[in-house]
């Protein structure tokens, strides 16, 4: 009975042993290093290359705003005014103080000359001359101080008028007549009349940091459909915003921006070559205890080895490898779930 059972067990094992020696038909492909062409369409706005706030140097109540958003202003043009009442009163008081200091200096000068004359005739003393000279020096210092105070008061009156420092465009108006503003508070936002750039918020991971100088083709969303503007990628922000985007800037070749207004919506088309990497179908990917891996085939023995790889990115039906495979490696593209190290395989075509 025991001999019969042993014979039956050996017979049952024979087909399994024979099937293990039979090469498994799998799809095999050759890994090649390729460079993918990436193309993206981004949406942004037109901005001025040079943009800056305009503010009063002193605080006060606004009595007039001479410009509106979109106005072109010349250098030295009046933008807004503050109530100059207090500044004018301070200036008049400073003028009066200077007049008094001038009179005191004149009298001190006469006294010094008189003391010098008396000393020369022998009727005065050196002490009298020294005292007169000291009084004149003090009066002169007082006069200089009053003159400086008057200059400061005059500048305060001038600071009640906000002027354009160059030719510019008003892009934002933040004040209205009757409003009280503090010194340095932004009143208007100005932009240079020439020099334009497109500003985009792009998804993180486009790998554009190494592509500064890339050409960008811009088209207005609200404008002539055939208008295209060329730009150059000039800035990629290193900071990722809370919504997962990165700010990009592209300077337009046309400094006038094709006549488009600041803030005009734009689309930008960007295309560039990605890094050279090996791309495999996702069916080739498996895993080991160390992480992602693929089955590679030894062409001499037609047996497989589990090879660890480092992934770079995922596509819809493929994966890109950062490292792990060399150019020309033979990889099992399908059927990896039936493999184990040293398993003999034979190439077949994909169904």
C-alpha cells in the first residue's frame, strides 16, 4: 500500500517538474534612452516689467486725485494732493524764525565790529571783543538752524503734492479725496510705459528651472485671434504656492506688448525637451522588498533577474526611470507576475 502511494505521488510530480523546465512565453522589449518633447499651454496676464507704488512722504488728508486707472502720465505730472494748510503754516512760521535769526545775526555783527573798533582805539578790552565774537558765533548758528528748518518746512509743503518720477501708466488707484493717509502709504500703483512680461501660475513639476531663456508663444484671450507675441522665459519662482503652483515670468520681445493693456489675459505655449530617460510600459513594473523593480533578461541564458529601479515619473500608460537600467537592456514587458529569479523565458509578441 505504501509503495503504491509513493508511486502515485511521483507520477503526480512529473508534470509539474516538466512544466518548470519549459520556458515561459513573455513579451520582451529593448530599453532605449529617449528624450520626450513636453508641450504645455499656460494661462496668465500681461504685466509691466517695472511696476512700483507711489506714496506721499508725509501724512494728511487727500484733497485731490488727478489720475484714473489707465491714464498715461508724463514725468513731473501731478498725481494727487494733500491738504497743505498745516504745512503752509509751518513754512510761514519757519520764515518768521529765519527773519528773526537774520536780525539777531546782523546785530551781533555790529556789536562785534564796535568792540573791535574800541579795542583798536584803546578804549575797549579784549574780553569785550571775545564776548561779542561769541555772541556773533551763536547768532550765526541760530541763523543756520532757522534756515535748515525753513528748508524742511518748504519740502513738507512740496511733499503735499505727489508727482510722477517718470513716464508711467496708472494701474491701481488706492486713495480718494477726503481720505486720510499716512506717510509712505501706497496711494497709486504705477508701471513703466515700456517693458512688458507675461506672468503665469504653472503646476509644480514642469522642470522649467533648467530652461530659462525658453521661447514662449503668447496669444491674447480677448483680442485679435491672429495676434501672436514672442517672449523669453526669464524667471521661475523657487517657492510653491499653497495651491501647488509656481509663478513664471516671460519677458516680451515687443516692449510695447503688442498694444495690449496691462492685465490682459494671455495664453502661453511652451515646448521643451525633457531629460533623457528610459520609458517602459507600466506592465513591466513590479516590486521587491527594496522597492520598484523590473525583470531583466540575460540574452545568453534567457533567464530573468529582478532588477531594482528608481522611478522618475508616471504617465497614463508608462513609467519613466531615473536609474537602474542601461541602454539596450532586455526587459520583460508583460507576464512578470509568473516569474521568479532564474526562470527561463522565451520571447513572444504582444497579443
